[in-house]
């Protein structure tokens, strides 16, 4: 059933781009003419001309360079080679149970494929193509890479999913943020636009006669950007939990990051009323969070998401002071990406060979010391999601609620695995579990987020719950009967967040205190493991 749903979504994206562009043009012209005129006068266009040929040329250049680099460093990938360039081997590769399969590569190597998908996606998006058509680029180039460029390797199911759907999940939010900066003057704004989307400034330069931000998205109707830094105090229970590098009862870390959210529904938060279906992106978010201790990078979390199309409504008017008040809402199709990583403490949890040299990975993977000490990590791509948003605007109080449900394909650290290796021979377990401590899973994420702004005060609370079940029988070494103990694994994660902030009048600065409570648990055979982490953040935020 999951495969049917997944390929239905792929087929939808493949069949709808032309129709979607026509609907987008009609919707913009009919329901928001003032926005179109605003875009034209500022040197942008809500529906810029599509440069499909230029997008294809850029894609060919990128994949050619990547292929040359792949074969130039082929020694790094020989362990994955199991097919020759013969009809017999390629027939095995395409039409037998040997392939496609889930590969056994390192955790960081696999989740980073999502950013390759974002690059593929944004080559199209910054050439005037809509999100559905841009998805075809990330899907098509991922398929080309897996089936042709890497002809000596299995077709990797996980790479296909992370690269294809990493396109809209990462590329679209980056495109929205880069578009915001590209429409503002100053070298810093242009530099920020290039950092978030390196393809947008060059393509805008090619079309500079039509407007300096011709390929950018129109200005967001609403945005909330903040750069934050401060101190994070943590406590973990039970003490000595091996999945957390810092196992003391209390420890401090330096915390900094970015939180950038946009709403691109035309007329949102303005004194307008409407009911419309939009094929264009409704909203997006980029969240980056890094934490350092004396030992280095202690933890990082990257989270991006976008609502690609949906239905929006609004009933807003002005009060006697000219301030808008009323309500708005939307429901849309969402996609998301997230990676979360604790600091590794074992060399085998982060590197391909022994410290100081030694056996190659193909040998070293069977020499993991036991018991293992893999620290916690999760990476997920969410191809299917439903996002609900409700807002209430008053003269002084504003309320925003967001509810989300996503279907996930994930790579999850098996929390009880360290305990399992204390008394069991791990040689027959899933290859990723043996090598890197994680497994592939199907799961679901549910979240609810409520934000309130009253004068200079802001309050935000959120709850996130995710659960993951291992995917069985798809290991790349399954056909060799190397995986002899393919047991089921289950993990879940729940997060409570609460933030209180005070914005200093007439300045871009905000002081905030935030609390988080994170619960992690996992089950493997008859073993169960859990830990709880409580955090307090003291932050200075630059809001812009």
C-alpha cells in the first residue's frame, strides 16, 4: 500500500505541471491583480518565463561534473560495486531481487543526498519552473544517477527517496528565503540570496534586462526571520545514557541558529477577504540549530518544510485605527526534511576507517568493538503531508496555529542496540545497524504549534511526536543470506517546546527563554531503552 501511495504522488507530480501553471496564472490574474502589478513594478514577475532549456543545460553540467568526480575517486566506492557492464549483470540489477535495495552507506552520506536533490530542484525552480515541474528534475536526475551513472552499484531505494523528495522539501524553502533577499538592495542581501540558493542570483543575472529579481518568487505576504544565539543548559536521565555523548546530569552548551518562516498566500494578513485554491507554494520554513560544548559540535538539527499547494481562505477588514483584524486559514499538501545528530563518541560511528589508518571499511565494519556506543541520530524525508493553519488577527493580539501530519521514510538510531551488543553476536543483523547503528524505517510525524503575539511579548508552544518501524527484507546483502537476524525494531520520539520572548521596542532585538522536554524510547526483541532530556535556552534573537 505504501508503494502504491508513493508512486501515485510521483505520477501526480509528473502529470500536473502544465495544468498547474495555467491554474496559477489564472489565479494570480483573477484574485490578486494588485500583487501582480506590485511584482512587475519591482522588477519581478509572479509567473516568469520558463527557461526549460537553460535548466536542462545546467543540470547536464552538474551531473557531468558529479560523474567525473565519482569516477575520479572511484576507490572510495569500490566496496559498493557488485555489477559489471554486461547484459547478464545489468539484468540482475534491474529485474531481480538483488536490486533495487536499501544500501549500507554511512548515516551522514545518505542523508546528505537530500541536498543534492535540492540542487537539482533549484536549477529548475530558479529558471521559472513551478514546484511540480521542478520536482521532475530532482526525480529525473536522481533516477539517471542511480540507474546510469552508478551502473556498478545497486539501485539504492533510500537514495532515490532522499534525493527526489529532498528537492521540494529543502529546495523550495531555500528558494523562498533566497527570493526574499534577492529583491532587496545591498551586498549583504545579495550575498544572503546566494548562500541560500546559489542558482538564483546567476539566473537572475542572465535575465537582468527584465528585472534584477526576474526569476525570484514575489515578496512573501508575511515572514518571520530570526537569528538566535545563547546558552543551553541540559540534563539527561537516566545518567550515563550511552546514546548521549554528554552523560552528566547537568551541562552547558553554546547555542545558535536560524529560524526563517514565510507565508506566500497573496493578501495574507492584509485587509482582504478571499477563498481560493492555490497551486503555488503557500508557506515554508527553514530551521537550523547548532550546539557546541568544549568537545566540539555537540548536536545539530536541520529542519525544512514547505506547503506546495492547497486551499486558503481569509476574512479580514480594518478597524477604526486602520489595523487589520479577522481570521484566515489554509489546508495544503506539505513535504518536509529533518536531520538530527548527537556528537559521536566512537570512531566507528562517524568515520570510514580506523583512527590513524588501518583496514579499509570493508574490513573494519566487522571489527566494531562491543558493546557499541552509537549516539542518537535521526534523518527523515516526508513525501506526503497534510498541513493545517489557522490565524486570528486583532489590534494587539495575534494567534497562529499549525497542525501537521506527515508520512516518513527515515534512518533511525536503534536506541536499544548498544545494550543488545553487550550479550549478543551482532554479525547477522541489518548491515546499517552493524556498521553505523541505524536502520531504515517507515513512520509518521504528528505536530501542533501555537504562537501568540501581544504587544512586545511573544509566546510559542509546540508538540511533536514521531514513531518509526523498521523496513524488513530490503537489505542490500539480503540475497547473500548475510543478514540472518533481521528482527523488527521500533523507536519513537516526543518533543515538548515552550518559548517566551520580549521584543525591545524600536529595535530588532528580542530576549527569549525557552524550555524543551525530549523523550526517546526504542524496542528491539525483548529489549527496551529510553532517555529523557530537559533543556533550558537563554537566547538573544535578532528579528528581521
